[in-house]
C-alpha cells in the first residue's frame, strides 16, 4: 500500500513539473529578442573590420523576422554566419534570460595575393577569401603564379618577416618569377632571390650577413639581384643601368666575347678535317700537270739532198 502511494506521489509530481515546464517553455518561446538582448563579440586577436556588429544583427533579423525565441533556428543561423567568406568560426547560443550571444572570429589576412588577374587575401591556414569593398587590411603583397600548396609556407614566411625587425625593414613584398621566389626590398633596385620556401631562416640570415658585412658600404643601386638560394653561397647580379658598373660590365663583355671567339675557332677547326692524300698520287698528278703544261718541241724537217746525175759518155 505504501509503495502504491509513493508511485502515485511520484507520478503526480512529474505531471505537475511537466505542466510547469511546458508553461514556462511556452512563455519563454513567446518572448521577443530585443536588440538589447543580442550580444555580438569579435574574438580575433588582430582587429579586422570585414564585417561588423551591424552586419551580424541584420542577418539575425533576416533569419528571425518575428524576433520570437521560439521561431529562432539557432543551428541555421550559425550556419549562415559561418558561410560568410571573412568568418573563420561562429558560435551562437541562447541563455535562459533570453539573451542571444554570438561569438565570432574573423579571418585575419597574412598576405594579399595577385594571381592570374585575381586579387584576394590568404589567412594563416592557407584559406583564400575575397577582398572587401569597404575595408582594406594592411598586409604584404604577393604576386605571381603561386600554387595553393605553397600558401601555408608562404604565410609562415610573411609572419617571420613581420616578427623580425631587420626583415621587416628590408622586405616589402614577394614575387614568384620563373619558378623562383623573390623578396622585394625597400632599398635600392635589387631583388633577393630565395628559390623555394625551404630553409628560409638560413637564407634570410645569409642575406643579413651580406648586408652588414658588405652591402652597407656599397651603393644600393649597384645590384639588380642578390641570390641566396644556393647553399653557403651568395650570387650577385650587377645593375646595367648603374653608371659605375659600365667599366665592369664592358670588361666582362670583352672577356665573354673573347672566350666565344676562341670557342668558335676551336669548334670550326674540329669540324673541318684535312683530306688524306697519298704522296705518290700527288707526285704523279704533279708530273701529269707539269707534262701537260710543257710545250711540245717543233721538229724541223731537213731538206732532202738532190742526187747528182752522172753522165757517161
């Protein structure tokens, strides 16, 4: 009997709680989400302004025109915000007070890439996203046919340059030309060729040593390119438009021309081989020719002597 009474008590309590809960949910669902109850937080470390709070509020009102809690589809709203190109992640949730919270993290561009006539940003994860008509983020410009597989390594290179005072002072851009990466410099007329994106620290260190030990004593206009792509080597290319290089380039051109002529002569001598002629044949030929050229002797005919006639008496 006591057990039946306990069971009835439990059932009655559950019914009462269910009724109260359904009443509370119905009342909660009917509440309207006022603008004051919408909280938008941007969580990125670097401030970017591709989207702002106004844009997010507009999306919320579009997805829930009635503004009622019960009509709000939170998963769909979250999906809608995550679909924005400039959004890295979005977390949408509703608390018991009826406050709608939106925690949003925007993509932060590491570099801006101009590739095959297209212009777009790339973040640290190597993700492309379009430039904005209302906001331009200051970052390094990269040009050339850069494959998507290089985006992450290129982002690492740009971040290393931004964190190093020396590199940040010298390098203002990156270009890919004939399959090799070049760092564009703020001084002089030269580029720094690094080749591929491997061993970047060693290559930048080598260029830094070259600058501190040698380049600081030279006119920065002297070179058109400084290559550090070779291991333990720095190869420089003179600028042909720099007047002080005229004598060096002229001497170099003469030396190149001299070498070219010598090589051409050697090549012609090796190609033209004298024909082997038997000495006997030559002698016979010379004798024949000599005989042909020698004029024939005229043979003079001697007059015939008349026989004396003897008369016999």
